[in-house]
C-alpha cells in the first residue's frame, strides 16, 4: 500500500447550512449525486452520528465501507473508508460564506500497488472523479429541476396498452430510474400523514420519510401493529416525531372522529397520502350499511381529505404548497366509473371490478380537487405503484401474484413515486396528474372508460352529499 492521491474540492450553494448538512450527512444518498455510485445502504441503526456505518456500492461493483469517526453538526464530518483496492480518510467541511453554504471535500487515498502505479501514470483520473461527484452534489443541492414530462415513447406505450404494461414491472422501474434527478428537499419541518401505514406501500413510504427526518402521523386500524411499527422506525432511524392515529377508514364514523381529533390538535398537514386500501371479495357491507370497497377506496379518502382541508390550508404557502397524494391502480385503465351503481349492488359482484371502479372515481376526484384548489397552494396528484409484491396483492390476487412473481417490484420500488410526490421540489409545481415512476401518464387508455361530464358531475354530487365537510362548503359538481 502506498499513499498516492489527495483530492480537495469546494462548492458553494445558495441553500441554508443546516439543509446542506442534513442532505450530505445522510451519506447513502450519495447515489443521487455521484455518477460513480450505484447504491448506498445505511448499515447501522439509530440517528446518524459517530459510529454510523454505510455500504457504498460503486457502478463497477466495488464495495466501500464508510465509518463516521467525527460528527460536528453543520460543521464537519470525518469518515474512514475501506475496500479491496484502497483505504481513505474523507473529510467534509461546512461553512457560511457571503450568505452561501460552502462545502469542502478533502480525501486522502492509499491504493494498493498495481492500481497506484496506474494512477501515477494517469494522475487526472481521480481529479475528474472528484470534480464529477462535486458537480453532482452542487446540482442536487441547487434543486432546480424541471417538472418531468411524458416522453413520446411513454405516450405511445400507454396508448397501445400492452407495451405500457412493461412499465408496471420491476424492469420498467429500473429503466425509468436512470432518468431521475436527485431529491434534496429538507423534510424536518414537514408533517406528513399516511393512511394504511403498517404494511406494503404505506410502510415502505413511512420508512423512507422517517429516515429523512419528517414528522409522521401514521393512520392504521390495528393499534398494536401500528405501535410496533413506530417503535421499529424510531429504533432504526432515531426519529422521535412519529405518531399513531387509530381509525378504520371504511367507517365514516371513524373518519369523522379522526378528523375531529386532528383538527383539535391543529398541527398543519404538509402532505396527505391516501394509501389505505384492500381488494374485497366477496361483496361486504360495513356496519354502517355501505359497500366496503366504495367506503374504503373512494368515499373514505374523499371524506378524510375534505375534512382535513383546514390543516392543509394551514401548511400551504406559495413557495411550499401542501400536497395530497392518492394511491391508485392500473386496474382503473380497464373500468369506467358506474355512477348509477357506486356500491356494486347490481349484477354479479367482482372485487377486482369494484376496486378498479373506485380507483377510477378517485382519479376523477384528484382532477377535481386539483382544479378547485389550484389557487389555494394545494397540489393534488395520483400515482400508480406498478406491480408491487405487497401482502395485499399476494392475499387478494394469488393467481396474479403467481404468474407475475418474477417481475414484481419490491414495496420500496412501488412506493418510490409516493415519496417523490411528497418530497421533490418539482413535484410541488404540478397538479392533477397520474404518475408512475416519477413520470406523468395518461389517465385513460381505452375510450370506453372515459366518463361524460354528466357522469363526472353525478359522482361529485353523490360524494359531496355523503361528506359533511364538503356539504358545509356547498360543494357538488361545481
């Protein structure tokens, strides 16, 4: 082993010091801004600090282990690095200069001899690597990315349906992520409410947001399970600002009680994620006499969101809009809203059809809210998680799960667009769209699934009539 190279690079960004430190010190996120990194993993539990250990996998396959040895918040990080090819000591210094935050990166590398000789022959290689990484860091922290647009290929794939199905798989996810921009938004001042947060997509969403320091309120039916999730998240990420609210979101009385509790607490809601759901077979009615798919998947999120509108208003500002995210399904592509049979009373009941129709209805509601609240600094978007391997899919659709098992996404991959819509700066600049893998997609691909203006008006009128909050504001189809 021979000492060989020292890198010393500096950038300045127009961003508060504490936000810059928070982003860079979460070191596994280096994959967002260093083109040489494929993946970062936080290996240790608890809050970041001295003793935190990270695995960084390079695009070449080389694995690096980082250990934090000194941690001075908003001032300095010192890390040791070990790998098969070299060891290093990396220092990152933070300071304020002329109202900008300056980041200085200093690294001393010790390489094994064969590689050391090669790098002596080509001394500019490491210099270019360092400059490329710091340029990526600067772009991430400047956080000035455009709102993603659908490509011509994506539009055609959606139009022809079958090619578009590829995008629902894990291969579609991996293809899309090559085009993603970093997300460096500071979350420690944001309060995010997630329904259905104890498993599947909701849990995967909560894990990422808890790790990034957001304050979370997790809504669940099972108190014991929810408290277990919160204990686990606090232990793993050192985030103490995690709360539980218990409610069965298929019961309107529970939704009204939940809304009343949250309004009394008065905590502004920066992001509301309507994720709770289930595919229900055979047909069931709740104890309130409402068909359960309609209650849980459409009427429930409608009433909850309308009820929590005052708290969304409290959080909303022109520079940081409040956000509502509705989790939908690709099944809606094959169904039209049945405004004369919202509770599936007619004909033979199909859980899949009832589920898809409810999600189609929630897309209509998404577009309606987006239009109504556009001048109130509240953005509303819907998303499709793709085909994700969640407990709900395995239980409700065992044949589908068996056939598609090898191409299903992980829950984390399925939840990524929820996290992006909740956090990315550019996601706060768009409203009323349907997203998959951080790109907008068509809301209809088959002409016979498109509702008429009269049907849309009928749906909205029926929902508003069932929602006390909406009725008080005099909302219907207008």
